[in-house]
C-alpha cells in the first residue's frame, strides 16, 4: 500500500500556547489578578498579599508550562521511522499480546507524561488514519501496566505508506479527565502534526510490528516529534 505523499505536508501553527489551554490560562489569570487587587484594596498585610501572589503565581506558571505548544519539525527522513508522540520518559519497552485489534504479539513502547511535561501529542509516523476509537474506563496511575487496557483511552490506528498498521493509544491517568484526539478516520497524517492532547498526568503507548528496532532505553527522556523511538522492520 502506498500513498502519494509528494512533499510532506506540515500543518505547523505558529502558536506558543496550546488552544486547549487558552481559556483556562486566561480565566485563571483574571481570577488571580482580581483577588490580588481585592487584597490590595482591603489593605491586608504585605506578607499575606505577597504569599498569595507567589503561591498562585507559581501554580499559574506550572499550568502555563503544561499548556506550552512548542513549534517542532522533524528534519530527517521519515521512512520507517517512529518518533515519540509525546514529551516524557520511557516506562515500557516489551513484547505484549495485543488481542483487541491485532490478535498477535506487538512491540509496545510507552511514554509517561508528568504534570511538568508538555501534553500535546504528535503523530508517531506518516500514513493514513485507519480508525479512531475512544473507550471510557478507570483512572489508575498512568505508569501502571493495567492502565493501558483499563483506563479511559483513545486509540488511533495508522497505516504507514509501506502498509504497516501502527496503533497509538492516548491514556488518561489518575489526574487526567479529558483526552482530546484530532485524528480523523480516512485522513492522511504526518509526523510534525498534532494527534491530540491529554490534560494532566497521562501516558501514550505505541504498538509496533515485531522486528521493529527500539532506539530508546527504559527511563530515557523523550521529546515529542523529535526523539526517534524505533525503526520499523
């Protein structure tokens, strides 16, 4: 199977804050400023005033970091390359039985995203979206093995130009309560494009055909859309 890729299409948007966070950041900043002004008008003690500013200013800065939307471009050849779909660290590299779609063994590579990571997700390969499937579920801690199957998750199956089916699974964690998936069935997709977004701590699993060569190690940090995590056979 082959798709007329031509020049690789990149839908890069020159934005620094992810669209999923603009409302949250705007309203929370407005609330912090309003309360700070009220405290100033009420002439509370300087210690109480600055304690409020420092504490809530720090929390807002953490949330701002969470919603960052880095502009990235993978500049190397993408043929048979699998890039990290998320910022985080590698928590699983192992062969597993995948009985929902493939009904055979697959190489699974998992990336855990902490609260301090960017939570935008990228497509791990070039290809065409075969289907998108969202499943409700539990909210176990994202790094636990059972989280992959039991937690709320969204599955995106991608067929590469070489005909390989790659499954990318967005998994909600103990704190995450919303998975956003931009992938649409039947659309062509490319490395450098956003696949979706997960709010708060979470995880992304990638299921690859056996024979794929891992290019990362356990515990290694990854940069979404830039770190090569595997080479397809």
